[in-house]
C-alpha cells in the first residue's frame, strides 16, 4: 500500500525570542535558523522515517530545490514534486524560551496547484492507497473528490483550520487527525468528548485522532476508543510535534499495528521531536523510537 501526501513545503525561518512579540512591540531575536518544513513535508518525512512507502507531491519554486534533496535523503519518493515559477512557501516562526512558537505562513508555490497537476499525481495511485492532506495547499475539495472516486482512503489534518475547509466533502474522509484547537474550530466546542462525539455523529465510519497537547491524545471510531498520555520531556522546540505524531500514527496503522500501540509509538516519536530544533530535522527514525520505547 502506498501513502501519498499532497502537501506543503515551506522554508522555515526560525527566530529565537524571549517571548512571542506583542502587537506594536519590537523585539530583537537571539538567532535565526532556516529549516525545511511545511506540514506536508514534515508528515511525509515522519511517515517515511516510520517505515511507510510514501510519495510526496506539491509545488516549489526554483528556491526550493533543496526539498528534492531532502526527499532523497529521507526516503520519500519525490518524483511528483514540480518546480514552478514563483517562490517556495515559507514560514516565519518565533520560538520562545519555553519552546512555544507562533507561525506566519506565506503559501507561495503551495497555493498554485491545478486540476491538471492533481490528476497527473493521482494517476499513479489506486484503490486502497492512502492519501494524506493538510490545509496548506489549494485544491483540497477537488483532490478529495478525485481521490475518493478512485477508492483511496483519505486522511486529513485540517491544519491550519480556515473557512476554505468548508468546501471539502468531509463525508469522504476516513481519518481525521487534529489537535484540540482545530477540534474546537471544527465543532465549536472545546470539550474533547464533545469534539469526538460530534465528528463521529457526522461521519460514523471515520477514525478520529484528537491530540490534546500535554494531556495526550485520544483515538475513537464507532467500535473503540483509546487514550494515550504524553511522554514527558524537556522540550526545546515544539514545531512539527503534531506532524510527527500524524505521520507515525498513520504509518503504524497502515502496516496493521493495533491502535493502542500506534498511539504509543506516535506519542514517543513526537516526544523525541520536541527535544530537537527545527521541523524536518527533528523527526526521529523508527529505530530511535523503538529503542526509546524499549527503555
Ligand atoms: O507544523 C509545523 C509546520 O507548520 C512548520 O514546519 C511550518 O512550515 C508550518 O507549515
């Protein structure tokens, strides 16, 4: 089974700051690092490091060819990535002394997908393959419709949440992977039980993974519900922690691992990611995750 992620590639400009800058305030940053990121690429790398057969598709500008090298380095099949005119997406990230961050996105090439491009990518996949999406590229409604027609299983991480997602036919989604903020944005309530019940009420066949920050994560479908606490660590950078969780969880269940074990592996992988700086570079290899789980 192949996993296709049609998703963003961002150059992450990460500024270390004492505190997240307030409106009207000017603050000097202590350092600037540039990392590879984008929710799509982060999740593809996490899937690959977890052992999945993953293909990443999306668009970059001439300034983003480093993502092609990254695919080769991390065992992600990048043959569908196209270089287009314009700038690669980027993110301005402030990372404060408590490892919290805030992210400002510039979509760039991520927002230039066309029907022709999507069709050419999907032609390489078949019924049963998994499609993973986030909300950092355009064309999501079209992608979902076309992938569903083919019989692909569709997983969505509705992040960052915005009103464009209302145009997506969510009844075609098999997996929802979201955090508590997105859960509230989608359902209008912040109670995890309500969020899950609401989503399962609307989409009874779906599988829901709701991450709850320091309160762990919950999985639910119509037959089972499981809770996974976090592994406590000293965080230095939380960027891509959720992406690591998403990639690891999907890779684990797609290889047939049971849900409690998949949740545990995803939680451990993301606990390692937050101890390292950056997005793509912070994502651990499966061997590291398994060694840490065995400790
Ligand atoms: O989820 C983290 C990612 O969000 C960063 O890598 C940044 O590029 C934004 O897409």
